[in-house]
């Protein structure tokens, strides 16, 4: 049985629109939860020289009235990394934390290193992140335009923008930190999603040459996506299982990268099926094809 993806796409678009609007509303109400990469802050790196319970370090940070992300690091997880945002009294908090680590784990000053990330660095990272995404979109548009046609390139970029907005909405709604790991996840998904989209457009081009005179664009797209669906799902599920295992077993810094990646994988597969191909089909269709879409 052939699934009519072009006909279903209008309902899928409504679901996407609801998620994106919810994310934009949440953004207006509560803003973004910037990590220290963007907001500025302090990174305390301590070589404890022994195995430790991360809850003990969390207690030291809490006793100092500090807030931050704590993660294992170093050989055999004997180092700790504490990332804290800038506050008015951050220097006093840092001193209390470092003293607490010294008292708890009997370490010296040279075992502790503190790096500061200023807000100006965060602004530069934000600008560079936006530039990276826009440049990636521009290069992809040119590549797909050359390989297929301009309409295919625009449809592919719309699908990629959809993926980024879905990932962004998820991060805003769940109050995840927006940091360099999130930017890396976005760029990874942009590359992964366009791969699926190009495969779909490649099959559409083959079927257009084969059935173009006796089939509408809507029928060709439906047939092409149905033919590519097993391959797309198998590839996406294999990758998704792997990233999910990494998320479950990974440390906090890995989770910050893998969770947005999981959402992006799902969104990228979804957009290749329900956004890119159907948009190409309904863009500039003739009266007969419009009738086919409405049925």
C-alpha cells in the first residue's frame, strides 16, 4: 500500500507549527538558558587524584551558594570540572568552592585551575554560531541548486530551517543550556538531514524521467518517498539507537550534545519525508495536480 505523503504533509506541517510557536512563546516568556560559553562564567578544573562521588562536589558547590554544572574529567574520572555562570559575588563563591575542594580531597593550589569566560566572548560565539549556520545553509542551497534545481534547493533549506527551529523550540521548552555543544549539534543535524533530503530528491529526479509524462508531481513524490522510506528509516533508527546509548551512558557534557542530536535526528528524518519532497510537489503545480492534492 502506497502512503500519500504529500496529502499527509499539511497535517504534519500543523504539528510542526504548533511546536515552533510553543517554543517562540516560551522564548518570549522565559528567554534562553545560556551556558557560560555564551553568558560568561567561570570554569573550575580540579585534579582530585582519586575517585569521588559527584554528589560530594555538588554539596561543596551548594554550601558555597553556587550554581553550576559538574562533570567528571581526566584519567579514570579523577578530575572534576565545575562550570558556573557569572554572578555579582562569583569571586567569593569560587574561593569557597576551591577551599572546600582542598579540605575535602587534600589537594594543593596547583591542582586547581580557574578559567574565566567573559560576556564579550559569549557575544562573539553567538555571532559566529549564527554565521556558521547561515553559511552552511547558503552552501547547501548552491549545491542542491547545481545538482538538481533551484526549487529543490529552496525546499531543502526550508526543511533544514524547520529542523533547526524544532531543535531550538525543544531546548527553550525544556530549559536546556544553549552552549557550544548545542551549536555543534545543530551543524551536525544540518549535514545529516540534507543527506536524507538529497536521497529523496535523487529518487524524485529518476522517477520524473521515468513517469513524468503520465504522472503528476504529487504522484511522483509519493512514489519516490515510499520507495526510499525503508532505507531512510533503517539509517535513521540505527543512528538514533547509537546516539541514545551515548546519551544514557555519557557524562553531562556528552548529554548536552547528544540530546539535541536525538531531537534533530527525528526532526531531520521527518522533514525529509513530510517537508522537502511535498513542498517541491505542490510548488507551482498545475490545476490537475492541485486537484490531486485536495483529494
